[in-house]
């Protein structure tokens, strides 16, 4: 109870300093806690990780700006680096094996992967940490040179799951097992299993436990094709939606004014952001087709409805966009079903959250 109270207090003090952009004060909060006996792992996972998670929540609720979001993230990253630098030369040499920690190609959210790398280092693993958006060919080239016990692949944004699948397959093809983690793979790891990762872990402590158990090296997978893992892709719906992305976004934006009249008064910036929202809808729809799971799409839509609601944009604009998109994809059965489920999810979400989201 005392430790929990301490970490709660440290996390709140860190949040206040970081959101105000006061990096020296933020760093002092963490280092004073370390000097006061709070373990480094606790600071990494129960303080810094908690503050970083709060960044996303506060941005979605429109309580902090994008600039503040970036500033807090940058401060947290530098504090983690300062803890690592402080540790250099003061701990035991790595003795438990070697792992590679990397983000999926295209994934810029590297903070979760960095926390995993630091926790594994604390526990005696030699860690090759690659950070954000590592191209798969570069990752595989490193595996040929280092032959690690495992690759820990991190992804936060589900739209990068196709790239994650390519990385998983490529790593396994050279005999290195893949431990997947991060929000992109689902809170229960369902997409890690769908994409045939060797193991999944929900967080850094889970990853450490999996490595302690040992991860078997995969059997030879040379020549394995994506469709071998995901036979539903044979219908080509995913491929066609991806190839038509630009046209789908452009046509949906053009037709949306008729379905959502308030858009006619939008300025250039509002139209640009609407186009970005439509592009995200198409990307998440395509990814749901890739993994054959409409829930990935519906979860994104209800989250987006909350974000728009916090910015006083009515959720019915989303429903109108789905209607336009459905007309363009009427010849695609799986896409049509996903869009129908998305519209139903938005309706149910509006009933739960009240009339303010439907105005």
C-alpha cells in the first residue's frame, strides 16, 4: 500500500511537470524517487508508463494539445535515457541471452518498446534496441549477424498489422522466434495469434516472463506466403481497398457534403482534417479485412466518435461517411459487412453516451 501511494504521488508530480514542459523538474521527480528507494523497474512501468498512457487519454479528451502531447513524450523518453545512462557501469554484465527489440515498420510510437528494452536490460538480457519504424529488411540483416534468442516486435497502431505480419514471417524464415506486443496486437493478443507470432505478451513484465520460460525457435518457414496464414485474403478485398485508397478518400470527401450539410461551411483546415479522418477510416477498414475481424474496425469507429465528440463534432458525420463508403464498396461482401457493423456500433455507442454525441 505504501509503495502504491508512493508511485501514485510520483506519477502525479511527473505529470504536472511534464505537461507544463518543465523537463528539469520532471527529471528531478523521477531521480529523487530512485534515490529514495523506488526501484527503477517500478519507475519505468508504474510511473513513466502510466504518465505516457495518460498523454493519449488527455489528448483524446481534448484536454491537452498535440504540442503538449509531443512535449510530454519527449520528456519521458529523455528521462528513460537518463536512467539508462545512470545505470551504465553499475550493473552486472548481460548473462541471460540476447534479444532484439524493434517497432514494426511504419510505427512511430517507440516508447513502449523502449520500456521493454530497459526492463529486459535490468534483468540481465543483452538488448539490441532499434526504436521506431525499423524496415524489415534491415531487421532481418541484423538477425543474420546477431542470431538473437528472440525478436520482440512492438506495434501500437493496428493499421501496421500487415507490416507486422511481413516482419513476423521474415524473422521466422531465418529461424528467429517473434514475441509480439503492443496495443496493435489486441488487448488479448488475438492479432498476434492471427499473424502466427510465436508468442505474445501484454507488457514488459509479461515479455520477461515469456523469455524466462524460453521461446522455441520456429521450424523452417522458407517460401511461406501470407495467404497460407490468412486464406481469406484470397478474395482480394483487402488488396482492392488498399489500391483504391486515394479514390475512396477523395470520393467520400466529395460526397459527404450532401450527406452532412454542416461540412459546406468548413474552412480549409477543417476539410483537411476531415480528409484525414476519412483516410483513417479506410485504413482501419482495410486492416479489418486483412485480419478478418470487423471488431477492429468498430472499436476504431467508437473511439473516433469519442474524440470527435470531445471536439464538438457530431458523430453522425461518421455515419454519413460510412454510408458514402458503403456505396463505393457495395461489391465487396466482407467490407460491406464491416461497414454495416460499424454503423450499428456507432448507433449503440450514441445511445450509451447520450444525445450530445448525436447532435
